[in-house]
């Protein structure tokens, strides 16, 4: 694709949605699997580690989606320059 062609806004938006949906699926799945392992090995087969870790994965994915759709929400570290004496 030549460098001077413009990508339609629909394609940009669909790429962002695709990335968001895949992040939700992957991160929730990872959280679910970590919760199952933690529940089986550490917490005597209780159900709360599964819920907590799945919720954490889902929350992290949603926060990445928000940053992807609105990059102005990302906090920026500002470099303070020293005054020369």
C-alpha cells in the first residue's frame, strides 16, 4: 500500500473494535485459567478466585479498549527541566 493513500475511517474503527474484542477474549480467558489453577491449587476449590481473576482480566482489557479509542485519556509523564544557574 503506498504511503500517500488514506485509510478510510471505517477501516480504522473496525480494526480498533477487532483488537478490543480479541483483547477481551484473550485476557478474560487468561484470567479464567489462572483463576481455575489458583482455585484448584491454593484455595481448596473455592469459586471466588475464578471470579476475581476473570474480572481482573476483563477490566484490564476494557481499560486497554478505552485507551485505544480515546488516547487522550492516557496519563502523560511530563519531564521537568532543571533551571541552569
